[in-house]
């Protein structure tokens, strides 16, 4: 039963993100909320869905939310 309830949460957040996609700040706020509420497996599904739906609109937000700490690149001196 928990899995079904969690799947409903994933669908809920997809619906919310679609509805707030007109506003970048609201979109990022709701995406961060979703990332705190969902399980790791659901986050992977949400990530795939978000990239398919919103990469053209919000590539920076998606990068910042799904990959918040990019590796530090060493520069040659």
C-alpha cells in the first residue's frame, strides 16, 4: 500500500510542476519540495520526467536541483 501512496505523491508533484512551469521561481520551489518528499527511486523517475518535459525551459534549475554539488575540476597551473 505504501508504494501506491508514494506513486500518488510522484504523480501529484508532476501535476504541480506542470501547473507552475510558467514561473521559474515557483517551479524551483516546488521541485525542491518534491525532492524532499519522494523516495530515491521516485526521484530518479521524476528526474527523467523533468528533463523530458522542461529541459528547454529550465536547464539551469534542473541541473541545480538534481546535481547540486558538481565535481570540482582541477585546472592546470
